[in-house]
C-alpha cells in the first residue's frame, strides 16, 4: 500500500501531504500563541504598573541573532539538498543544531539570573533588591547564618524597582541584610508578578518548541539522513517541512523579543 | 513548486544574506526605538511592533517562501489570521465594555 | 449526469520515481500487537477510538446515575453500588453517601468525559477514521503514524482523567468548564490531573484534525471533486477545521492554569483574592474573565464539533433510506461552512452575566442569532428530503429520524439563551442543562447510534439484530425525553444547576419564610420531578443493555450480508467487507455525485459513485484475497 502524494505534489492543490500538514499544524500554533499573546495584552492593559528593563537587552539581541542565523542555515540546508550537495547539507544542518543549543544555553543563563535575583522586604519599609552573592544561599540558610548578601541596592520605594530604564546609573553594591530584619523574601520567579509569569510561560513554551525542533533536526541530521540514499526527494521534503516549523519558532521569537525585552 | 524557486545554490545564499541583513537592521531599529526619549510607552510599543511585523513579514515571506505559496495554504492562513484577530479584538473589547453606570475602584 | 471530466490522471506508483519500496507488508498478516494495538490502519484506529469512547460514555452514564440519585435523595446511601463506592473512593463516599465534594467531582468529570472522551472521539475520530478515507476513495489517512499517535495521546489523556478519581482528594471539582479562580483554589490535585489530561486530549485532537484535513484535501480519488463528496465528509472537514483552530486557545489557557497551579502565577487570579476567608498569598493582577474567554473560544465551537458529524451521519442514512437524493445538497454544504465560520465569533453568549457591556453583548447576541440560520437550513433540508420518499424504517433510519425533532427541540430552546434578556433568568438553571442535553444526548448520541447500526455491516460483514435494535431505539427515545423534558420546567421555575442536593436546602430556606408562593422558592411539584428523572434515567441506563449485547452478539451471530447491504451509492460500500488493508481492491474513479438514488432508467434504484456513465462497462467488485 502506497499513500499518494507523499513526495510529489498533487496536481490540483500543488502541494504534497506533509507540506499541507505542517502548515495546518502551524495554523494551530498561531492560534496557540495567539491565545497567549491575547493574555499578554489583556493583563498588561489591566496592570497597574509594568516593569521596564528587567531583562538584558544584549543577551536578548544575541539570542535573536542566533535564531536568525539558524533560520538561514536551515534554509541553506534545504537548498543544498535541492541542488544535491549533501556535504553542504550536513554542514548547514549542524550549524542550525549548534545555534539551537546555544540559544537554549543563553536562555538557561537568563533563567538562572532571574532565579537568584531576590527582592527582600525589610522591617524598616525599605527593599533590598539584587542577586545573591553566595550561589547556594536561600532564605533557610540565611536564617541559620543570620545574614543574606546581595549584589544590588536598597531602595525606599518599591516602584523604583519597576522602571529600570527611566533611572540613570543605578549603583550596585554588596548589600548585606540581617535575617531578623527580613519581612519577606522572594526571587524573580514566575510567582513574583504578572510580567515574570508571562515571561517564563511564553519563553518556556517557546524554549520547548526549540527543544522539540532540535530533536527533529538532530534526528534528520543523524540517523534520519540515511533516507537521502534511498529517497532523496522525500528527504528534501522532510528538510523543508522541519525548516518551516523552525522558521515559525523564529517568527514567534521575533515578537517575543520586543514585547518582553524592549517594551 | 520547485520551478518558482532558484535552483542555483548561490542565489539561495544571496537571498539569505539579504534576509539576514534585514533582520539585523530591524532588531537594531527596534532597540533604538525602545530608547527614544520624549515618547510615551504606548507610542514606542506601536513603533516597535510595526518594525517587528515588517521583520516577521520578511522572514515568513522569504524564508518560509510564503510570497509564492499555493492558494490552499493562503486560504488556511487567511482564516487563521481572521480568527486570531477576532480573539484579540473581541476579548479585549469585551473586557473594556462596561454596562452604563459601572463604578470603578 | 455527464460529469465524466477527470481532473487529472489517477496516481500510480510508477509516478513516484523514488517511491519507498514497501511491498511485502502488503500480504503479511500482521500479528496481534501490530495489527490491533499499534496499528496504523485507519480502520483499526477507528474501531479503537470507537470502543474506547463507548466505554467512557458508559462510565459517564454511570456517573450521571449516581448524581441523579444524590439529587433525588440527598444524603441517602446509594443503593447497590454504595458499599462499592465507599470501598474504592473511601472517605468522600463514606457509608455509600455521595458527599457534596464527590458530587462536584462527578459533575465535572461527567461533563469532561462525555464531551472530550466520549462524543468527540466517537463522532469525529472513530467515524471519521473509519468512514472518511473509504468515502473519498483513499487508501488510508494521509499520515498513518500520526493517526496512531493521536489515538495513543487520547488513550493516555483518558487514562490520566480516569486515574484522577483514585488519587487523594479525588478528581477535579471545578466543573467541566474549570473556571478560575475556583479551579486553582481547591486544595487537591484533581485539577492538575484534569489539566494534564486535557493537554493530552487537545494534542490528540490537533493531530487528528491536521490528519483529517490533509486527507480530505489531498487523498480524494480521481473524480471526487469537492461537490461530489458525501455530506458526511464535508461535516468532518468543517469539524476538523474547528478543532484545529479553536482548541489551541484552550491549550494556551490550560498551560496558564497549569502555571497558576504549579508555579503559583496569577494569570487568572485577581488582586485581593481571598480563599477560605484568608487573603491568598499570590502576586495578583490576573483576570478570571480571561479564562472564560479562552475557554469559551473553544467551548462554543466545541458544540459544533459535537453536532456536525452527527448531522453528517444522519444525512447519509436519510439519503440511503429514503432512496432519493438529499434535497438541497449544495445548501447543506454552504450552510455547514457558514456554521463552521460563525461558530468562532459567538462564544461570549456564555458570558452575558459576567458584567459585559451592552454593546458587546448585542454583538454576540446578533452573531448567535445569525448562526441559527444555517443550522436551521441544514435541519430543513433533511426534513424536506423525507418528502415523497419510500422510507425504509430500519434501526439506523429510526435513530436518524428521531435525531431531527430531538435536535430541533435542543436547537430551538437555545434561542432564549442566546437573547441576553431572557438569558438573565435562565442562565445556570436546569433549563440550560435540558437545552444542551437535548442537542447532545438525544441529538448527537442518537445519530451516533444510527451510525453504529448503519456501518456495523461494513466493519463486520454482519447486520445487527433488528428486533433488539428497535427495542433499544424506542426505550432510549422514551426515557431520554422523560429525563430531559422535566428539566425545562425545573429550570424555568428557577432551579439552579450544580447543587449537590438538587436545591433542597435552598428551597427549604426560602419556603420557611412564606411557603412555595414566595419568589425564588421551588414548589414541591418541581422538587418531586427529581425522583421521576432519577427513575427515567435508570430506565435509560437499562435500555442500553440490549445495545451492548447486540453489538457483541452480532459480531459472531448477526445475519450475514454482502458488501453493500443497504444498497448505498457512496464509495465505502463499493469495496469488500471488511475492507482490506489499502481499502480498495481495484482502482477507484468517481463519476457522479454522492446521492444518485432512484435515477430514472437505471437498472437498480441506486447508482454507485464509481459506476461509469452508461456505455462503459460496469465495474466489477473484486473479492478480497
């Protein structure tokens, strides 16, 4: 039994099955991220204050460029298949995979950076805000040793912590607070506020897509490539279809970067 | 569909370079726009999203070769975009349409 | 009928120069595991879906009976099953009495199971899988392995939902709509299981939808143009699009609710939320209404996912048993497309009471009224199709005929709910329970029964027993109405849904202040209806026993029939029974529309779609090897 149009395009529609399949899947992805973006708009419009400048723009830019490069190498890998140059395919696909992994590493670093970033409410009404100096320190440890040391600053007004872009030359120092003075202590996890909730959810879901895409790309680069010998046309189609997914993931990031990092 | 695309590898490479330059420029512009003084955030967000949309158009159009796709795919995406727009607009409108006399706290 | 124009030459294997060589699979008899459990054959997957979904529906029915007992006799131990419940569920069912918490969890799970694990998989996935590729003359689905994966995701999702009954605290209790912040505030893990189950089920539906659309667009046999597709295929096509585009926003919402539950975010939790009298320790700033919007963005199209395949099944059966073409085939097609399109912009009519303004309410009221037009067109076409037909009253036809008025009642009673003025009174009462159950239970489920009786001979080569089919039909019809009709009265009298004691406490409290005449009180007559409904529901449950026995008995002992026992025109009957792997033993070409019954001058009263125009030799049906 042979399913028609797995390789050749059907004459009246002009496309092969998998291409239609991936576009349908991407349509559903548009709706998925559409739902999340509508949540973003709604929660942002309804928010009393919205943080600015909480994420590192250089790192975000780096990741944007990395994804752009990977999108291009994906296309070139497909082009290499189309013109029958398998050596080039292997090279460009390896580049894509490398970019994907670099992206994930940068993302991990950024997550970690938020994870060790604490806002501490002190008994005198001020706020200490900054990164933990001892890597493994947490509140429980602080209670034992008696102090918490942050690399950051102390502010009198919590709203100062929101718009970091409006403030020029923020001074960061080692700040040590006594455990006894701490009213509450919370790191910049998704529970911290709506902005971070959106940040972790949106980028987390996006990172899952990157991970899924990397697995597919890795499979096609590794064990999957033996299909090139038996059925090069179908293999080229697979590269095109996986490439379409990869470009979509890039497309999502093109919107995630400005809405989370820049605005 | 292969006839609508160049068969020469270098022409792909050239196209990719153009797209990459556009993407990098767009990213630069967005970052620049976000630091514009004298503008309120809503204006800046609008400018930045406009640039991002152009960027997305280039990526979708040339890397996903959407500018020369088949009618079937346009149809599917057309409906999708319409429904996403409906979801955005109606939800946000519904949340900001209050019965007359509603008092806000 | 000279429509012999062929769009393009039929696909041949030689056309694909590098086609993967997989002969050798063709004549192998697959073993049990690869043949029945991990099969990629659309027919086996269809049967797997059907069997699993029917089991879940039986389970959902059982939950309903337990709930009806609790409503009719609050605080009394459940007869027969009480000790069993206590043994399995422990404290929440102490002494065999269903506690309010358990009632809530049964209510939530009854809805979830019936909608997401019962009817959608049966109507869309099971019938769609088995019938659609056969009807369009395809060898299989476009992506057979994706098809298998979607069944497995469904099965896993069902398993997660089922297991959640047995965890400490029991299954989800926040209703099938899982409104936040209630869903996040209940301190048990049932909701977590519900969300994970839903994510799996949604993924399964998405994969299925992609597969169906690709199959219908790409794998139609030569000559099977869009307007020669049977209406059932059209209905499945639109349904697949609804699933594809409406489910993802709910998946987004489910992910956010998962974050609310697990990562303590506040997507749907407003500032100042108090749980159990204590200010909740949350960051706040979320919007409970956001959940409702995202939920109903799926929730309302979902109604059409439930009903459109049913309409498709009914259309096939009515055309076949009136022995005449469907009246207004094109109107049906355009109407179903219109329904699919409009179903995306009516969702907030479920939310009139959330404090929306008048402008947006008016918008959604208008679209809701507009969507009733194509629905009525479909129903009207089916009614007119009966006119002047020499109707064969066999079991599938009886169910299909009953579908028409039953769905009619369900649809028309929806209109007062679509008007926001009358909805203020009827919202969240038993009236709405009666309304949507009329659409889905005697509506869709009857159509599904009709489909099972109709296509059973194709799956097994044997007909189901007519006599017991009729017993099943009449008992189901009578008791279905006895269950749901009184609920209209209860709802209009003001009885709210979701009350574990059926309103006894509430009613007693009001009546204590001045008897049944007081506004808001429920009279004893209205309360007494609960007992009637209970026994009608029990009888309805018992009425399904003949059906269950009939299915299993007929597999072995039913009357043997040929390949086309109903003398049907559509392609699934023009192939051996049961269809072999690859579906057709000869090349299929389509020359005509789907409903050419009683064509004057033709030797038989049906003209199969693949019969060449007169002059060419008639096709012979090759026998299965």
